[in-house]
C-alpha cells in the first residue's frame, strides 16, 4: 500500500470509525497531537485499526518512535518500503565534543506535575533537583473497583513528597487546601494567599485540565487532575500561569481557572518559598533513596499483570473486551520510568563514571518505556478482538518487562552503593532504612 493510500485510510478511520472531532486541519503535514488532538492512546487505537482493517504489518517501531509527529510520519513508518524523497543533508560545521552526563545537563524530564512544580524553583537557583526524582519511578497509583488502573485517586495524598522535599531542601511545603472545608471556602483561601504572595513565594494548586480545553491535554483524560503555579497580574480578570510539567506559561482568564479548580475531581494546593532552598546533605539523600527504592518489586508491571489476569479469568464478571479501558491510564504511569535516568545521572556525575556506560543504561530505560507502550498496544488488541489466545503473549511480554526493569534496578543499586561508599560521612554513619512516608 502506498503512503498516499495510508494517509487516506488514516482519515477514514479517524472520521468513520473513531468519530474523531478534530479533523479540520487533517492532511499529510497535520501534527498528530498539536493539530488533530490525538493523544497517545488514540494513536495506538488508530494504528490498531489500520492493522486490522488493512492488514498492515505493524512493528513496535510504529508506536515507539520519538520523532513520530505528523500524519506523513505515521504513513512512512507503516509503509517503510515505499519510495520517498530523501531530505537534503544540511551543511554542518565540526561537532563540538560533548561531556554527556557530566556536561551542562541540557535536557530535563517532565513526568510528574507535583515534582515539576516544586523542582522549578530549585533549578532556577542552581540546585540539583534530580535526586527528588527517586520518588517517581515507582510512585503511587491505584487499582480501583473493577480492576482499573488509575494514576490518581482521592485516597492519595502527597505527604511523602512534602516530607522529603522539606527534609532534603529545607523548604517548608505548606498545604493551604483544607479538605474539611467547602470548595468556595478553599477558593477564598486561595484568593487571599495570591493577594498576599511575596515575590519569591510559589502558590501551587490542583485543577482539572479537562476544563481548560485551550491548554494541552496530552493524554485526553477526563478528569485530568494536574498541579501548576498561579500568580495575579495587574489585570484582575486574567492570571499568570506557570505549568512546569508541560513547559508552558502564559495568561488565562481568572474565571476559567476558578472553574477548573472548583471541579469535584480535584482538591489540593501548597505554598512554598524556594529562595531559602539548600542542597541536600548525603545522609538525607541516602535515607531518601533507601526509602524510595523497591529492589524486589515492580508495582506497575505487577498491577498490569493482575488486571489482565482478572479480565482473562472473568473475575467478578469482568470481560476480556474491557481490559483496554481498564488499562487506559497505563501511558500516564509509564512515562514515570524515565525518572530512572535522573537517578543514574545523579550518581554517575558524583562518581565521574564513563558517559558511555550511562548512555548504554539510558538505552535500556528507553527500551523499557517502549516495551510498556508495545504492551499497551497488545492489550488494546486483546480487548478489541476478545481472542483469549492473545492472553499468553501479553503475560509473556509482562515477564520480559519485569526482567528488564529488575536489571535496571540492580544497576541503580550498584551505583548507589558505590556513591554511598565514596562518602566519608555515610561510611561512618552505617545503614538505616526509613519508611517512604516517614
């Protein structure tokens, strides 16, 4: 099938099968996310429909490529043997040697809104925020009634985040939201805090991004609880928004923000002053790592296995056709695995270990993330076909991912031990294990 034919088929599937509402800009150069509002789950559903309707062979590359941006990109991946015009090579000058992990740390991870908000102030003050990502790779999620995976639930709080941020960086993180009070009372508190905010103070609030349609909703979640930072402006009708997790800042109407804050799906807020932050001491960092690190369990993979098994066995009346919806939020939690990179980078820089080994481990982390995406595709296919014969390959894939993540954890544990041994204060202090919530 030609790429032009695939592009036409993409439009047909979006229009007739998925009844996608955002097709005004559809065409070869339309961007899948920014122009067509296709999120990561819808992209997998689209590729699955093309595979099943047209018999197109689909490799893992189709849904693991980081440079998949436009409709034409998707067609090129699904028809790799078709002829295409090669872009002219751009003239480049001599390459500047890179220090890799020991350089200026040019890239950053945006994978957890709470952590992105509190770390934004650390970075502007030149404090290494990467150790705080120890919390993320196995961060809490929920399995709700009916065996559904959820990245957020009302039962969750961020007490462990608050405690360790204060202990590591010396910055009090005060919760201003009172769960015993009404929405209107909490909004009144927020307004008062914003009026009295000092120049260095950060005011953090949870709102439902689904009710801010002009903003990015990458995962197309409804509801979509999300933390960001707010400031007043000279115009009382608009507020300044800083959203470190989505690398966005700008003005949004006050009333729209308050509507998103008042939604019953969200409740929470903090205030803090990062200008008083200091770098953490080794003893606290060691305690933090050991409290976060779970060498003998991979909670996300365990949860996915339990959910697939429950649907395959029909526990409590569950049906195999519902397993895709039960694991719909898997991509939101999958991206947390990138946090391993920050963990390795912190120890590698301290130990001055070779960059080449760091890059090799980064490749393993990327394979884990891509493997979880491929797993999600297989689960969507299992749900769409209802074919019980596909359960065994899915469970086999889970076993392979389990082994891959344990391998990453063993290497991270070895790096931590080398760092701990190198620190004179830690050698004298010996070992102690603290609970995550402390």
